[in-house]
């Protein structure tokens, strides 16, 4: 988390996918929220869509 906080303006996170159509998707299927102080909090998964990766593959093949 310390590395993330130090570089949060530079890095969106992992996974980060770049598609052939020029678009990109960060953390597909996962919705996050932060709890605690902005500089010392932690992420909490609020949404999880396991079909997001299938949708990305279909989109990349289109």
C-alpha cells in the first residue's frame, strides 16, 4: 500500500488492460471504495462481476 500511495498519480493499478480498439480498462469487474483517511485508508471491494473478463474477450474479438 505504501508503494501505491507514493505513486498513485502515476499508476492506475493492476490489472490494467489495453484493448486493440485503443481503449483501456482498469480492474475489470471490480468496484472499489476507500475506507479510512485518504492517505492511510485501504480499498474495499464493493462489486464483483465475474463475467467482466468474458465481456472483454468478446469486445477484443469484435
